[in-house]
C-alpha cells in the first residue's frame, strides 16, 4: 500500500493522475511504527485493569487486617495487636454461689487480664459487661469440688481466658488471666 504522497509521485512519474483506488489503499495506521504511543482504547483498558487490581488488593487487605470502626461494636478488635510489654486490666471481683445443692458456699475471684497495647486495653474496657456475663455464668456452674487444688485452678484460669477471648471474634486480645484473689466460703 502506498501513502498518498507516494501515489502522487508515481502518478507524476508515469504522467498519470492518482486514482481513487490508490488513495483508498492508503491506510495511515499502516505507516505507524510500533514504538508510537498506544491508542486511547488500550490506555483505558490498562487503567481499568490497574484500578481493578488496586481495588482487589484493598479488599483483600480489608478482610485480612480487619475492617475498622464498626468492629468495636461487634466485639472485634481494631487493627493488629500492638507489641511491647503486656498491660494488665483489672476486673471487678466476681462473686457467685457455687452449684452445691443444700450448701450456701460462694466463690469470690478477682482477676487481671494481660493484653498488648492501649488499643487492646480499650477494647477490653469497652466489652467489660459481656466478658463479665460469660465469666459469671461459667463460675456459677462450678461445684466446690471443681475449685479444689492447683489443677482445678489452672482449668478455671484457662476457661476464663477462653471465655474472655470469645468476645473478640478475629483475634485473641487477652494473653493471660491472673488470679489476684480466689476465696471460697
């Protein structure tokens, strides 16, 4: 195919006038080199593809690292757990009647919860009532025999850790439960 200028040169050289066929055969896209910029259509496709990748990456990060402010209302912690030495959150004492028919025994336990960082401490403080509910319900089901000995106390300690962390769906904010008071009367 010949460009229009070449068809004119050939027409002059042969003493003929350029025909419509010669001009119709000329396609300006045929003379474009491969190093020239892409057409707007291919640029739009590239921009759309990059935007889709960025949105997918952002959505993946959202689900992996947590969603933000609405989580605190659902009992989920905001963001990753902070590093550093553990902070202790003191809980008010738990006082329950033991599950003993015909006996009037009660159990009084005070605990401190070990957490990492101020954000975890704030999350525990915000969810104190549901945590206390879970713990009180568990403790009220214990009998006197369930509370005797070191092994029984370790079982109770592990269960309290499990119950408190159950309030936070995405991660275990509480690293440890420490008894500060354990009285049966």
